[in-house]
C-alpha cells in the first residue's frame, strides 16, 4: 500500500509546528471556507501527518492543495508522493472500507459503493476544490493585510498561504501524472492559463506600482508563462468585446512598457524580474497581430496611466458622489 512519506519530526520540530499552526489556522479560517471540524483535520495532518479515514460515500476533507501545503515533508519527492497517493485511489488511501467485496458484507466495499472505479468522483472533487482555492483565495486581492471582508472586523493576513503560492503555481500544472490524469478525464482545471483573468491585470498594476496596498503573494504574479500561452487570436478577439478587460490590458501593457530600470541593488526584485520577463516575451517571441498593435501603442504611450479612468468614462450618474479620484500608476 502506498502511504504518505512524512519526515519524522523531533520534539523541537513538533513544537515549532504547533506555534506556526496558529498563523496557518488563522489564514485558512479567515477565508470562511472551512468548518471547525475541517480545521481540526487539517491540524492533525499538519502536525503529525495523520490521514483522515476516507469513506466511499464522502469526499476527501483535505483538498490536494492543502495536502501539499500542509504536508510534514516539503521536499519535491514528498509532494510527488502526495499526488501519487491521491491518484492511486482507495488501495492507497487510509480507510476502514475494503476495496473489494467481502463475504457477508455485500454493498459495503469501495468497488460496490462506487460502481467499479467510480471513486474517481472523489479525486475530481479534490482537484475541483483545489482549483477553487487557487483562483478564489490564492489569486485574491483581499489578502493585503489591511482590507477586511465586508461585514468583518478581522484584519486579513498578508497573502493567503503566506509565501507558498509561487511554489504551488510552479508544481501543480507541471506534475506529469497530474496532467496525464486530468487529460484522461477531460479535466482542464490545471490549465493555468485559466488562472489569469481580466481583473488580474489591474491587480498586477497595483503590485508593480507599489504605492497601493496589495496582496504580496498573489498567484497572478507567478503566471507569466501561462499568460503568454493564453494569448491567442480568439482570446484577443473576445477581449475586444469586453470594454473593461481591454482597458485593464492596455493599462497593464503601458505599465510593463515603462517599468523603470532599477538601481543595482533592486535588479533582482520580483517586480523587476517580472516586468523584464514580460517585455522580453512581447519583444522577442511571436505574438498575435492584435497584440502586436496593442504592444506598439503601449510603448509609444507617453501620458499618465490612470487606472480609474474607466470609472470616469462611464460615470454613475445616479451617484456622482461615488466617483473615485484619478489613480495614476507608473509615475516613477
């Protein structure tokens, strides 16, 4: 039976993890996605590698993304084992229910309950939950350490997972077994081009500009290759019909085009590396004709980049007092 390979923790390491759990529990709990019971299951897994006992009638309570993030072993090999275990199905899972039917216990096995290998629905649910967490939490602007959810008095954490976002963004869509499994089941949830949506252009502008509060570990910052892969003619054609999407894309390209060359001590900053990478993609790689026109216009654009200009273009005439101030980015 395949089992999770977790590093055996010393007493000191366990105590350190108990201390760090307080921060993790706050992060996961702040999202409002999880019950107290689920958080207890996450805690046992994080501290001791304890796997919940799975049942054919219920989904796995720990989505794949949390199995990776909370895994006691954080090596690449441990993460690959986590994926292998999930995809292997009940023979590799911790469960009290037999995989095959046993005499005198008809109807209680995994194969009978799930009709053959129908336990794939649990794997699919784990992956779908992972996709939701990636796009709704890791890619959310609200984890800026300042802006509370409406109706909440709690100050949010800085970044949903506090720094694990980049490594997860690099691992999940490149794990060969995961890609092959999703392809065989017609699941596109780990097509990372779907993770970069129209609002992300505005969010990345905030990040690059640096004068407004922002989520410092937002998933969109690590998706440059997938952003490039999604730049098809069909995508840009659809974008032309989306006034908001096109506006923020234009602002984004203008900011990328003029992003300043930093002082020597800042050359390795995440923002500079990102901007340089996007510029090189647009200048040196093949891009669709529509994007070529947009990129040339962005490089020739000399005026201020007003990230709120769209609000003034289409004002709320019923609430003129709600009009925001002009917000200029890239005034370096």
